[in-house]
C-alpha cells in the first residue's frame, strides 16, 4: 500500500503547487501561445519576404542581351539555350523559363521536374518552401511548342498575394478586358500568349488533358475551354493554336475547384516551324 500512498501524496503535492502558482502558470502558458502565434504570423511572412528577395536576385541574373524567338525546326539540330538564361540554368537545370502575366504580380521562374509533386513545396534552390514554385506540367515538352501544343503551368494561390494568387483578378470583367497577355520566355525562345478564357473548374473536369488523337479533337477541346469562360472574346480558335493553361486554387478555398486561365500563342506563323500538324 505504501507505493499507492506515495502516488497520492505526489498528486496532492502537484495540486497544491498548481494552486499556489496558478497565476504564474497562466502567464507562462500565455507566453507560449504568443510565441506560437509569432512564429506563424511573423516567421511566415519573413520567409515569404526572403524568397521574394531571392526571386529578385534570380531575375537580376537575366541578361539584357536582345534575343529573337528561337527557331524550332523539325530537324535534329541541337537546341541552344538563350544567352540571357544560361546563368539561371546552370544554377538549376530544372529551370525552363520565366513567366510574366500582364497586370498581376506573376513574375517568376518556371520549373519542371519528373512529376507534378516535386516543386509543390520546393523553391528554385530545391529547398523546402511552403509556397512552392511555379512549375510546368511534367508531360509538357518545352523544347517544341508546336509538338506539345498544350503547355500547362501550376502555382499556389497564396494568402499573401504571391505565386498565382493575383490570377484571380481575372474574375473582374474589366480587368479581363484590359490585361490580355501572358509572356512566357523559355530557355529556348520567347513567346506571347493572348487570353481567351478564364473560369473556375471542378477537378472532375480534365482541363489539363495533353493527349489527343487528331487536330479536330484538339480543336474541339480548346473550343470547349473557351465556352467555359466567365467572359467572352472575339478570338476565333483554330486547330493550329498552341495553348498555355495556368492553374491555381480558387479564392473560395474549395479543394474541389481550380481557377484557370487559358491563352493562345500570338502570331505562330512568325516561328519557322511546321505547326500545321500538332498531333499526328
């Protein structure tokens, strides 16, 4: 019975200690809560600010050398990385380009891994980062826009306005009309796209399809994307169009929906390549 008496005595002592030091305990607990919230609300933005500085550093390495769009030919000529991107490419060979969306804060390097998970929570430097990176779908071929005619890029919708959050400005019709262009400068060439559709899509709808049996099937698909747009344009799509899709979460924080922007390549005839037969 003696061990039980010791347990009772210890419990009584603990109760007495807690009662005697109740105020101190409450104060200490309050301090812990404050520290926890400080970590969330101060360190989080601090990390975001540090990464914003890192993005600016990366941007500053881009050479100002004037370059013309890369000629993408059918011949097996070796592709040449644009001079302005060589330094960034050497830092991380997953780097495939830089994206800028007119009227938004989207101005980021674009990464591509062997899957669509790697850069969900990793920075340009491959370190853990909750906001992740802007990244190209692993199925897309950045070396030839005209053979991989559906280029798909993903980014998180961050509460602090970073990554793809400001794409949701396209929910406003006037903004949609006033800001129609997306610049995608890849390591091989510079491209401009014109937006033809913005919409919220349930994840059950496969708007990220990359496999089509014919050009007619491709045209039917992109016309369906256009029909889903919140706002209309006078853009007439063709089977020869190359399409860029940007995908992020919606502002309503429903995990079953995505906010999507679709744009087509401007003046594809300027590129010296056979783009008549996108899918064979």
